[in-house]
C-alpha cells in the first residue's frame, strides 16, 4: 500500500461525522458573504443596468438621470476601468460591453448608499441600442453555423470497418436540456480598500485565485495587491467556478473609485438571467452492433450550447467526449465536438462538467436500441461493459483500471434490490393495469477523476501548530456545503495522530495559500487532502525527533496516537501538548506549507489522446417508477444505489453527497425545464423560467419513496489520500436509471419490442408523448394484424418501423416532443 493511501492506527478518517458547520447551518449562525455587509461600516450597494434585448450595439449611454437620484454615489461604466475591461479567462467577456449579447446583459452598474437608491438609479440610466439579429436555440446556431472555440475530434480504431462488420446499424438525433444551478446563495461579493491601497474581497467563489487574477487585471494591479477570501458558499455546483469573477471585479472597482466598501449581491431573478447554466447539447449519432448486441462502431457529433462567450465550454465539451463511452467498450469510434455561439447567458461548469451530457448520449442510444435488438436494456448494457484483464482502453487511449468494479456494483444492486423478483412483480402489475404502468431500470457509471487540464491538478495547504498544542489549517479548497472542510479536519487529525478537537480550519484565502485550483472536478479532497497530509507529515517528522529525544528512543520507533507519543515496546509516553511545548523551546519550526500534485497524468488536447484521469469512480443504480397513462404524471417508488468512493474519508458526508447528487441528476433529467422566448417579438431571448414558481426543482415530493444507498466495501484506492475516492460529481449520473425506468414504463403501454423516444427532461408532458407513441404503436400493430396492408403506414417508433439490420431511431426534443410522438398524437 502506498504511503498516501495507508492509514495509521486509530485514524480519524473513516469515522462517520456530521458536517463541521452543521450546527451553524441549522441555527442560522453560519456566515455567508452577504452577511458580512452588516458587520462592515459605510457599505455602498451596486445594482446592474440590464438591457432587455437579446442582441444589439450600444449607441448611447446616459447616466445623468441616475446621478440625480438621491443616494446614488456613482455610475460605473467602461470608462472607469483602469486596467483590462474583461472578466473572462478567454478575454471574450467585456465587463462593460459595447454590444449587448443576451437578454439581461449588464452594461453599467449604479453604486448607491442603499440598495433601493441603486435600483432606482439603475432604472434611470438611458441606453440607446441598435438591435441586431440574434440566435437563441441550438437548432438556429447549427443552421447558421454559429460556432466558437475548439472543435475536437476523438477517434479510435477503424470506424468504417466497424460499421461494415455490424449486423445492425441505427442512427438518430437527440437534443437535451440545460440546467440551472439554483444554489440557495446567489452571487455575492464585498470589497474594500485598506490604508495601503490593498484590495480585500469577500467572494462566494469556487476559485479564489482566479477571482484574484481577474480583479487584479481589471484594476491594473498585481496579484499580491489583491486578496480574496471565501468563508463558505450556500451552494455552488460549478456555477461559482468562473462566473463570480466579474461580480467581484465590479465590487472592487466600486470600492477603488469611492474609497468605501462596495457590495454586489444578485437577486434571484438577476442571478437566473445573468449567470450561466449547464450546457444543453444536441447529438447526432450512428451506431453499429454485432449479432450479439455488442457495440462495433459509434460515429457522433456533440454540439454544446455555449452561450455568448466561451467561459468553460471548451473543457466541458472535451469532458463530454471523454465520457461518451461511460461503462462500455467501443472498439471503433469517431466523436466530434463543437460549441454553438448563441445569444444567451454564457453557459459554464455544472456538477459533472460535461460528463453527464456525454454519458446521457450513450445511455439514450442503448435505451432506444435495446428493443430493436430484441434485448432487455439491462442485458444490452451488461454485454458491452469494459472487462477486466483485457487491456481495453477508452476511445481517447486510457486503460480502464478496476473494470471489475463495473460489474461488482451492478451485481450488488441487482442482489440487494431484489431486481429479478421485482421485474416479475412489475410484469404482473402492468398486465393487470391498462392505464398505469411501472418500469424498473438499472444503469451504471464510470467517471474520470482529475482536471482535464493537467496543470490544475495541484494544491497547497498551510498548517500551524501553536504552543498550546492547538492546530490551525488553511487549504486551497472552498466549502460549498459538500463537506470538504470536514474531510480536511479529519485528514489533519489522522496524520498528526491527535483528536479532532485539537484542529480548527481557517477560511480559504489567497494570501495564505497561493495559486489554488478551483474546487471542482470532484478533486477537492484528493488535491487538498494530499496537500494537508504533506504539511502535517512535515510537522509530525519534526515532532517525532523531539519525542524521541524525550523518550530516549529512535524517532522511527515513536508513534503518536490519539494525542500521545509512545515508543514501541515501552510504557513511556509524552502528551501532545507537552511535546509541542518542548518542541517550541527547542526552536523547532511549528508551521509547514504542504503541496500535492497528481502524478501520472498526461493529455494532448490537439490529438485528443492520453491519460487525463488519475482513476475512475464507479457506481450503479436501479429505479422503479409508476406512470399514469392519462397525464404522464409519475412517481419514483424506489431507488437502490451502490457507489464506489474507495475507503471513505467521512462516510456520513459521502452518503449525503451520493443522495444529493442523485436527486440533482434526477431533477436535470425529469423536472428542470428552462425555457426562453424564441419568438420574433420584443421579448425574444428572455428567460421565461425566472423563479422557483416557473422552474421546478426536486422537492420532498419527488424523492424516492424508498431510497437505499450503500458504499462499495473493500475498495481502497491506491495513490489517493488515505485510500479514498472522489464523490462530488459521479453520483449525479446515477440518475440515468430514473429516465430509463420512465422509458420502460411508457413502453409498457405499447407492444413488446417498441422503441420509445423520451425527451430530456422527461417531464410529465414528455412522458405523456412517449406513452401516446407507444399506444399508437400498439394500435398500428393491432390494425396490421387485422389488415396487413396497414403495416406499411406504421409510424416511426413502432417495432415494424425498424429492421434489425438497419433503420432509424431519430427524433428531436425541441419542445419535449419527439417526431414519433407528434405522429402518435396526430393519429391518436
């Protein structure tokens, strides 16, 4: 076992503990960025001047009326920027634009003594606009060939030979929705300038170092003149990885120009209309299977809706390509990626970061093709699993290690969930209920852990031991409710060999740990845990030398366990507090900077080849649903999950992450339906779902009636901190099973072997269309049995519409309605 993964005697890691701030959360005592406003003197408030048009060139900006509003202090415009007028890492996001690029784009900011004064002032700013044609939908962008950024191609094997060897070839299209982060805390920043002209910013950010960098270049400063701190976030989910930088820059610019602290805090509607979402995708695909249903070839083009600027769209698209294989070996593949440029908010990171989109494509393909191949969907998936011992590689060339875990978690879900018996029960239920059907589906995941950009796979930490034996740690990761700080406390206590009560954690700050990577890519515990462990090991080695001199032994024979240093085979001991005090008087350094970098990674973005991931996380989930045939309404009756987190650092935290990730994934796939005005009227490009009243989030009523979550046992991950694995993102993809169960329940309204196309999100409306299509297939089958001549007119989606050696499985989810479902409605 490696030094990084080996656990000492009586470790604090692995102990189920509540979140370190749980009591503060539930009592309301936890402080967030905007709470600090009320602890800061003379704060000014910033409010955006939004232009409610999808696109247009600014020809006039008049601020005089705003400045006349009582309480308005200043109006910030592009002329006020002393440095670079840009808030993005790609230099394509002007902080103060001269061209409006989406409905609600902020072109100026008003600073007021009160938020109300700033709001009234913003409404008084006059903006003249020369409106320009806009592109709102993915379909419009593809038709207009409106793309930006890189267009990677991932290829392996011989795709033409693969299709030539295929007994069954199908093709289709699939468009699926984006998703709003809807964190509880909206974007917020508070900036002030000290007497030395140093800029200090409190920001709700997942990437403090990048926030620091953007603020510095907007203000024309160096990074050492800007400090960013993140206390905690009320949720992030990727939405605060890149997008907080501009809001922090506005606050900092306002503070620089007024000499007073400035606060930016978006309302919910502002946050929804100004910040990016998960990328919606369009996929066009062609797939070939052999006679046994094994994939021979895949040719696909994935188009991401990037919005108006690049943001993180390039790495999101790259990760989508890297995850289109999911748990399946595809010997011959060509997958192309491209980014559509649309006049919508700039889409950004979201939990899974493109992985869910790529994996959804292959899961949708298999769900649609299984009936056409005459196979149970679960059987089709199992036949295509990566197999251990065969040296199989992903389409981008990385060997799939621990492939046996794909089957192991799957089989455990089948056994623990009693799937075989329940399938028989569901078949009996469906036979007896013509207007209500149930479905049961199981899906698996394989998710790569590490940043695709190799340089991001590093972290730092600062650990201080005080004379009284107390320990303070600071690391580069940020806390957004996921429990990272809890795990870091456990790692520090375990490495030093002391009780958890001895360790405290300080807020994340760029002047304590520099050049940090974003807390993203599920790498927070791996990277920062490695850095904290490294710093603590330096300190422990120094203290072992001191203990050895006091105990009259060799340092190699001393162990520190539960706050007591002892020599092996001796009764002598030295308490931690006494050991630390002795070390101080011996002038032993009691602080250490730790560092960690993930080894063994390499990636060539141009050839799209390499090993970008340290390891893969695995999981499997089964969902049982019940669908009302009259309305498409459904409920999730039961979910069973087995997930691989290695040897858990904190089991209670990890189970909570699995549950939360699954529910968020189910929301994306079944409920959350973002809508824009795509007409040609005056509100073109306006987000129509601007609040929780119109954008439906998962709630208690959507939770599974029975929810069983287990962590894979005996799953040590060599080369990761204390044998653990990442947990933040992978569980979201477990929710594929819910959508596949809905597909099977809808199919149960039709004849055996019907291929059902299902929108994403699979809202009750989309499920209704799927049910109608299945019913139409049944009607067509019954009609053809009575009169064979009618068979020629059977709609696409019926079993007779697909020959097993070819055919089409095409459809579009433009409004939750596929082509076959539209035909079914017209014939219903």
